[in-house]
């Protein structure tokens, strides 16, 4: 599985698309650090992703509030769940290290979640914004 931004994920909102691309860049760096055994980088990359995801989600939620997006509550709940699960994954890494299981879970869970979220609820937001 390739861990990189796919232009098919672009929503047409410059700020959000740029943030998604940065999340993919850092996520790819995290996966690479885990698979290459560069443990000194892993904690910082997890920290960045936790902080950046919160900042990105706040920006998306601001856009939703300004646009009076009717799906904002469900969308924000998905963001909160991701933040919780990412924090749990980080703790799993801190307790167990970059074991094969932790590396595989990191690679697959984040990728699956990002792609599903962007192509699902984020795309719904983008359609709403374009239709206004």
C-alpha cells in the first residue's frame, strides 16, 4: 500500500486540501520511520499528527460553522473519534514500541480512515460549499 496523497482526494478547497496533503506527508514519514526502525523520529511524528489533526479539524469545523453546514455535528463527531483513536494508537506505540503489529495498525488504520473520511464526509462538505 502506498502512503501518499492522491489527487483524487482533492476537494477543491485550498486550505483543506493543503492540510490534507500535509497530513499525508507526515503520516508517510511516520510509517517510513516505523518500517525503517528510526525510533527517534516516531514520537515527534506522532506528536505532530496529534497536534496537526486537531488544528486541521478546528479549521474544517470553522468552515462548517461559517457555512451553516447541516452535517457539522456528525462531521465533528468523526473528528473527535479520530483524535481519540490516534491518541490510543500513540499510547500503544509508547507501551509496545514499533512492533510489527503497531506498525501495521498505524499504516492501515490511518490510511483507511483518512481515505474514507475525505471521500465521505469531507466530500459531502465540499459539495455543500460548492452548492451555496
